[in-house]
C-alpha cells in the first residue's frame, strides 16, 4: 500500500505528496481503493469512521485555508469549529470565510465568502490557521441563526472565555439578526456545558418557564460531593439533559457505556436521596417539543416559581409555547 506524508493537521496535501515522490495516479488509485479520502481539491486524509461532522469540517476548512491563494480568515461556523465551540445544528456544508471588505461576498459550491470589515483585533490564529476572533465568530453565528442557535453559540463563547461587553459592542455595528442575538446575549451563560443544554434552556425561556440555576453542586450531610446537575429549581427539581456524549466522553480504562450509565444512575440516586425530584430528557424530547410540558408539569406539582395548580388551570402558555417553538426551531 502506498504511504503519503501527513502534516500537523492530519492532512495529506497533493503538492507535498508529489514533492515526496508520489504521483497523481497513486493518489487517485488510493482514493478509488478507499485508503485515502479527498476532503478538498488537492487535500486528502486517511479514512476514519469515528470522525464527527465537526472534525470532518475542521479538516476541510484547514485544507481550504492552506491551499488558498489569499489570506482570508475562516469565519462563522468554520471558525467556530476551530475555536472548539459547541454549535447547535451548524451549517457545515460549506467552508465559511470573511473577506475583510464591505463587498465581495458570494456563495460558491464549497465556500461561503462573507463580506465584512475586520480590524486587527478581529482575527487570531489557531494552530497556524487564521480565523476570526472568539467574539467576532460568536456574533457572526448568533446573527445568522435563530434564538436557540444564538443562545448556544453565545453560551459556548462565554464558556471559552469570550468578553460579553465586546460581543455587545460588536452587535452595535450589525444589522441582520441583531434583535435575536441581543436577546440571546441577555440570557447567555458560561455554565451551559453544551449546545443541547443551551437548546433546552432556550426552550424554557421561550415558554416563559422559571429560569433554572445551572450546574448546581449537591453535597450530602457530611459535606461530601454528590453531583453537579444541569438544571436546578430551588433545590426541589433537578433536570438532566442526556446527550449521547454523556455516556462516551468520560469512559475510563476498560469501561463501557453501560458502566457509565450505571455510574450515572448511582449519581442520580444520590441526588434523589437529598430530596429533589430528578427528571431527564434527550435530544428527541427537544426536537419533538416534549421537554417543556414535562418540566412545566413538575414545576406546577412542586409549586416552584409561583407555578401552582391554580395558575396551571388558566394558563395558555402550552399553546403559545408550541407556536414559538415551531417559529424558532432549527
């Protein structure tokens, strides 16, 4: 089997392979045989079925930058991937770049060139690749998506160390999507662990439910740590979002996903022993608008945030929630 030089980004560039003595015929033969995967014209990677869409896009975006004739920074979702942001249903179909000028934006088959001026503080480098800054990237994405997507990216940006005031100032110079982005920034928190948690909280906000405390820590009577929970209402109700990664990202040596699930069950039992009701939801519950009614029911049962049974009998919020949910759904 032919071997080809792999660079620090995990890419095999055609020009580097040819310099090392390979031929175009060998590269084509490797692609046909499935031992190489073409990610961009003139760029390849070794096959790996475990790559997430974000990892695949990172490779594609880096290749586009390395093989570009101009130093145009990656931006929007492409920059977000390089920054390590947790994005909600990002558009990864094209590589996103910003021209640095008021004009020149266009959409091509594999690239989306955005127009827009960029100052020296608006760009940075990640692993040698020029990208828009954390704050500019977050604002770009927030202004181009719906409320849930904006909340997710702004949560993620704050978690990664973005400056809230800087993002607010950047919005002053924007036009499209500013109202949605400003609303999301008002609710954004660095405590949301991932886009799924942000989406759930966004649905609660739109449904006008009491906003939960995020990442509350629970301790037993002896002061021993029991758990940190995703959402907490007054110590009476705990909400947990079960994203698929919860059972795979923390695998120890020789552990299976089942082992992690058992550990998670023991953790939940520990929280229950301290008094709160614990409820859980998954991606499907968010997609199918099942989470808000479930949370609302328990808030009313436990009379949290003034949501007693008397209010529930006269409330029209569930119907309103469905209307807004369909409007803002990704």
